[in-house]
C-alpha cells in the first residue's frame, strides 16, 4: 500500500505567498503564545492528526525525522507528570529570594491539570534514518531537529486557534522512566495542547513582570 503523504494533497505548483499572506504570517508569529491556561474542551483528534502531518514536514538533520511522540492520556500518567513538575518546581522556586521568590510563586508555568491533550516529545538518538548525515560531529543536531519540529507544530496549532504550552520544569530521567519508552529515546519536551482561555500578543512572563522582551539577541556579530 502506498503511504499517503500530506504533500500529495497540497498544490504541486509553487504557491505565491502574496503581501496579504506575508502579513498574516507575521501576525501568526507575533500571536503565537506559550499557553498555560486551557479550556477543558476536547480537541477533535482529526485536528491533531492534521498537525502531526504538518509537523512531519519539518526540517531535520539528514532528513532523519528523529521526533517521537508519546500521547499522555491516562489520569494516572498525567498525575505522575504533574508530581514530577511539582517536585522540580519546588526546587526551582528555592533558587529565588525576596520579591523574586514571591513573584515566582505567582507564575503559572504549566497547564497539566486542564490541557485536554498532552504529549511528551523524544528524540530517537539511535534512528538509522538519515544514515548519519550531519550528525557525526554534532550528534545533538538530532535533538535540535525535534525542537524545529516543535516550532512547526506550535505555529500550525496557533493557526487553528489551538494553544501549546511547553513544560521543561521536569526531571527528564523520571519522565522517561515513567513513560516507559525505548532506551535510546532522549526526553526533549512536554507539551500541553488545547483551546486557550485567553489570547494575548505579549508573553505571560512579560505580563506578570518576570522578564521583558529585550533586543539582546537581535544583534549580529560580523566577522
Ligand atoms: C525550551 C523551552 C522550554 C520552556 N519551558 C517552559 C516551562 O517549563 N514553563 C513555562 O511556563 N513556559 C515554558 N516555556 C515558554 C516560555 O516561557 C515562553 O516561550 C516565553 O516566556 C515567551 O513567551 P511566548 O512563548 O508566549 O512568546 C518554554 C519555552 C521553551 C522554548
């Protein structure tokens, strides 16, 4: 049986991305948010399948496509991930003092209790796909490939009105053991996905006076 590739349903002619599309794309990038406040409403599984198809088109070192998805569905597994977060967040909070500690305690840094869909993302460090191209001196290029895929997923989800929240306040070894995945899979990210309660053009951490956006990364060194 021939595998149905999502590209097959797309126009074979190169599209024209006109000025209106370019403006919309800029708005999509500006309005993508890390979401932690979700409505409990279910997400049509067909939407998730569509997003997974689009994410499959992401760049990857050697075309290795090393991302591996684990849909975390059972209440018991979600409770384990949530406990993992709570433990790690307590440790993280203890690194701050005074007003910063007070501010930290007010931040909402995950949506695990409510997000209707949750995924752990792994990198298959042992994948033969790509035949090693591009990763002999930098094996971490495989991990970066998973991250580029996540950004594709994130933007595509936002275009559908879905929110994505990235949770990294987790002990990766505990999460990996709990999720019982193959030994060569490296934990990369935990994503909460669902319909956002609110929409904002500015990041939550800016709104809660934790960290403004700055121009630090905007500069370019020329050599
Ligand atoms: C690698 C990575 C890890 C992140 N981990 C967390 C996290 O554990 N908790 C959280 O609330 N946000 C997390 N975020 C989201 C950032 O806080 C967020 O991207 C940043 O504040 C800018 O906000 P915006 O994504 O809405 O533009 C993470 C983002 C990235 C890229």
